[in-house]
C-alpha cells in the first residue's frame, strides 16, 4: 500500500503524524499549564483575602488597645491612633467585601463589621466621650465592671474563620499546582520521547521507501549511461513517482536496445547503399562516355533490385532512342538540303519583282508628296484666313466691350460726382458744427478751452476736405472728357475692322476652292500609291519569307549534321548506328531580310519647303 502511495502524500502523512503527536503533547501540556495558571490565580486571590483579613484583625485590635490606652492616660496620641485604626478597618472592610466571592465568607465579614460597629457604639466611642467629658474614673469603672464583655472577640472570630478557610485553600491550591507542574514535566518528557521515536521510525520508513529506491535507480541509470543495456530496472511495479521514474528508465533502456538494433541495421543498409551507389556511379560514368551498352549485371539486395531493373530498362530505351535519332537525322538532312536549294531560287526571283515594284512605288510616292504639299499649303492658308477672320471678330468684340466699358465708366463718373458733392456738403456742415462748438466753448470759458482747440482742428479738417472734394471734381471732369474722346476712337476702329473682315472673307472663299481641288487630286494619287505600296509590301514579305525559309532550311541541315555527329559518339551496339554521315555546312549567320519598302524622301523643288512654291 505504501509503495503505491505518492511521495508527496507519504511525506505529508509523515509530517502530519509528527505534527499530530506534537499537537497532542502541546495540548496536554497546555492543559497542565492552564491548571497551573488557574491554581496560581486562585492562590494569589486567597493570599490577597488572607492579607486583607489579617489587616482587618490588626486594625480592630489596634482600636481596642488604643482605646484602653486613652482610658488610662487620656493622652490624645492614643485617640489619634484609635481613629487611624478605625479608618483603616472601614477601608479594608470595603475592599475585602469587593474581593470575596463566596456568600459564607461575605456573611462572616458582615457579621464581623456588625460586631465591630456595636463595640464602637457600646464601648469605644461611648467611653472615649466620657473621658473627654472628664469622667475617666467612671469610664474605667465601667470597663472593670464589664469584664470580658468589653473585648472584641465577637468581631475577631468571623475574621479568623475567613483566614482559616483561605489558609486551607492556599494549601490545596499549592498541592494542585505542584501536581500540575509534575504532570506537565512528565507530559513534556514523554511527548519529546514519543516525537523522537516517531521521527526515527518515519526516517527509517522513508529511507526504505524513498531514499534506498532512489539510490538503486541512480545506479541503474549510471549502468545504462555506461552502455549496460542488459540490466534489470527495479521498482517498476510501484505506483508512486519512483515507479514512474523506474518505468521511464525502463523506456530509456528499451530505447537504447532499439537504438543498438537500429544502428546495426543502419550499418548493413549503409553497406548495401554504398555498393549500389558505387555500381550505379560506375555505369553512369560509362554512359557519360557514350557507352549505351553499359548495363548493371551485379545483383542488388532487397529494394535496390528495382533500381537495377529500372536502370537497365532506361539504358535500353536510351540506346534505342539514340539509334532512331541517328536514322531520322540522316533522312531530315537530305530533305532540308532540297528545301534550302528550292527556297534560294524562289528568293532570287521574288527579289527581282520586289525591285521593280519599289521603283514604281517611289515615283508615285513623289507625285503624291507634291500634291499633298500643295494641298497642305492651301489648307494652312485657309486656316490663317480663318484665324484672321476670328481675330477681326475678336477685335470688333473687344472694341464693343471697350465702348461699353467706357460708357459704364462715364456713368460711374457721374455717380462719383454726386458722391463728391455729398462729401462737400458734409465737410461744409462739419465746419459749421465746428464753428458752433467753438462758440459754445468760448461761452464755457476756461472749462471749454480744450474743447475749443478740438473744434478748431475739426474745422480745419473740414476746410481741407472741401478743398480735396473740389480737386476730385475737377479731375473727374477731365476724365469724363477723355472717355468721350476714347469712345469715338473705338467706334472708328470698329468700322475699320468690319471692312477688313469682309475682304478676308472673300480671300477665304477663293483659297477654300483651291484647297478642295488639290485635295481631290491628292486623294486619287494617294489611292494609287497605297495600292502599289501594298503590292510592293506583299512582294517584299514574300521575298523575306522565302529568304527565311531558305535560311531555316540551311540551318536545319547544319543542326541535323551536328546532331548526327553527336549521336555517332554513342555506342549503341549496332553497326548501322555507328555510320559516319557526311558533314554539311552549317549556316550560323542570321537570316538577312530584304530592305523595307520605305518611300524615299521627296526633293524640295526650290530648296525650301514653303507654301509659297504653290
């Protein structure tokens, strides 16, 4: 059961056992300590009650003795001591009453107090009053006659009962306290021994269940690390962490054994692979040298037999292919030579036809170029006439806009004149107001002197504004005169532009008719030139295609010859495959196309291309 328990649970139970034992020991020890403490408290209370009871008895006896001394001597010192004893008794009695908890002892205390008060009333206070009154002899006679009745025994005896009870209780508490101390020491020693025994037992058990198996696993892992894979792994049947470790070590051992087996298998596989690679490499080297009869004859192990079969099949197919290529190359070479010869003859005839068409096309193109230049010159002239008409129209529109602008300026000038007139009136009114303000300031005397200065400045500004308004009116009048003159000049310019526009329209009409005639002639010649150009282009394309076909045939013949030479390097194991073919000339240069049917540039008639030649 303990072997299957997890290590943390084992350790937890061990520590729990120790803690539980310690708790029990500490509980018993605490009980004894509590008993000792309660006994000590009770003992202290009993001693306190005993001491206070003794103080009551002492104060009571003091009252009795000091009372007798005062009766004998009538000395006030005894009376003072009597009163102090009386006060001490009253105080101690009250404190003891608060301290006592048992009803019987409280009753004894009350009885003692009652007897004390009765003694004071019947004897102490009464006889002291007689002595103070000068009747000391009578007081002494009362004491002698009373005998034992004057004693305080009735008040002292209840106090002694309380003292005896507390003395007995002190002895009992002392005995109980001593017993509790002995029990506590016994429990402490016994608990320590029990804890030591349990700790030793748990240490032995944990050593047997944990430490010793760990040491065994450590030795086992060291042996596995040293390569001893045939050892047995202990404690694999445990259910705790050590069992998990043992099973993990067992996995490591099995993995090491499997690794050794795999390494041996890999060594065999590497040897077989090396043999296969060397054999295939040697046969590939033979193939690289052109020996297509180099097949693999050595037996390959296992899956490598497929490599041998596939290699030999590939070599056989390659050998058959190269033989077929050599035969086909010879046939293609003969056919390409015939195609090349026929293409060269056709190319020469096509080139001659293309040259004739090119000359015809050049002549027609020159005619077409001249007519196009003439038509273009006429068109440009018409465009310039159109531009002139547009310019004249724009000029007239501009003149019209200028006249309208001049009219608007004249109207604005009239408005400005009215504004200037208004400003003149405002300046006049301002000057009048300034004069009135100056008069009022003069009436105000010294208080209005500053305002008078301001009024003078405003009056001066108003006069200056009137002068500037007059100058603006004069300048505006001159401007209106100039605007009227400008309007008349613009009207004259508009009339001249209208005459120019009519003349330019007539010229535009004549130039348009000439341009239409030239355009019709140019169109006819262009159609003829296009037709001849199309024929020339087709002929040149045919010639180029024939030339390309001839060149391709020559190149094909050369390539076939080169292919035959390369194929002859291979040993195909057949006498027919090793025939040497006649080497053909290879044309490596590019095919030279015929020159394009471009129309040569026309010569200028008069040394400059200008519409004036028209």
